[in-house]
C-alpha cells in the first residue's frame, strides 16, 4: 500500500491536497484545491500499479492508463464527473475529476436501515433512470466503455438531486478481441460483481456485466440487504432471497426487472441498458429531485394501484371534511 499524500502537498504546482476522501488497495482519492482556478474543488484518483509486474507488463499497464484517461477526458455527460487532467509522478498515476458534493446512496440506504424503513421505490427508480442515462452514454462510445464497479457507494446524489456515477477505477475500454490489464488491481466489489468478472481481465466482460452490477445495486438499495454474491449463488442457487420477500411494498415489475438483471449467465440478462430500463420503467421520464422531497403528480402516476387508491381515499376524506366545515 503506497504512503498517502499529506494535507498541504501540492502536485504539479496546481493541486493542493486537503484530505483523503477514499482509499483502496491501489491508492487513495483526495479532495484538492485547484490553485489555478481559485475556488474550484477537485478529486484526485491515485493509481499505483502492482509492483510485482514485470517491466513490460508495467509499461503496458501505464500505457493503458494513459489511453483510458485520454478517453475519459473526452466524456461529457451530466451524470458523470468531468475528467479534467491526468499525469504521472514517481511511479504513480493521477486522474483529476470534478469533486461531486452530496451523499452517496450507500449512506442514504444505511440511514434508512437505521430508521427501520426502506428507501422510496420512486426515488430509487429515478436514481436508476439517471444511472441508465450515464451507462447508455458510456456503452455507446466507440469503443464501448464499461464501468465495472457500479455499487451504492459509487453513486452520489448532489443537493439538487442529480445523480453522479463516480470512481472510474475499474473502467475498461472494450476493444473487441483485445486482452488488457486492469489499471487498478481488483475486480470490483464482490456483492455486485458478475461471475464473468471474477476471472480477471480476460475479455469476457461486456455491457451486461454493468447491468448485473446495476441490478445488484438496486436489490441492496430497495431491501437494505446485500444480495448473495455470484459465487455463492453459483454453488447454492437458493441463496438469493427474492426482493419482495424482504420488502413486500416493492412492485412486482421492479422485482422482475432486478431478477432479470442479476441472472448468473450473461445471455439470460437484458442485452443492453435501454432494454432493461424499458422493462423497469416503461416510458416514464427520469425526474431529478432531492431525496425526501414531496412527490409530484408525474411521480405519483408511477405508484402501485393500491397506493394510488390510498392517496385518492385520503384526498376524498379531506375534501369531505373541508366541505363540512365550510357550511
């Protein structure tokens, strides 16, 4: 594990470290001030390559980092942090991104669990709708870009309600027929990782791998319960508890979409994100709003029939009460 940078350290005469905001086996993520653009905060992703790699493999890994950083720097989508710079210092590579304020979805889920309730299905569907927009954009690049580490802690909700897919640590530029080295050691978080991603970077992952991780993320957010990981399910198919057995308030449609997305075999999942999104949400547009804000009319129409009936009954009771006291 590399020694982390200290508060006050300045990289390239421009980025002054404030503090560590994330840490992993390959390095740290830092909050930094951009000394050239006063007032701008940025996130620095540090990558230290496996020191056991031979000279040729280390060069290939660093060349891949430069290739993928160049690709990421060209991306421009509202649900992705903007990559503005990348550089290398003393054997470490750095990716500079916009700092994204707000809470990650894991934090919101744990808060709901402590309060003994579930996150709103409407909220989660809106967040997944935004995540779908980001993934469609990434997957439609030439060549496609796979994120490969989708999980609640990598999804941040800004104060305005805009969702950002952060941390490009395991990104892969999916060049057909080309076997590459993952620029960050590790293959994602086991709870959200499909079987095909366990075997290393052997060229078998595709857009359906991101769909699996998205489905597993939804499962966790809507049940406050981590899904059984793919290897456990492979050995014991009954290890996965159906989402509605944990959260009976979930709609049947949402449960079916989640279970489709997290099939163990890629061929049994949706072929792409638009297909999955259609199965999950139909033609409903994604609505960006802060968590816990009151529902709008357009969101209420997504509620289950029994929920609509309940709200209608409450409305009629209130109307009757108002008419009575006005006489």
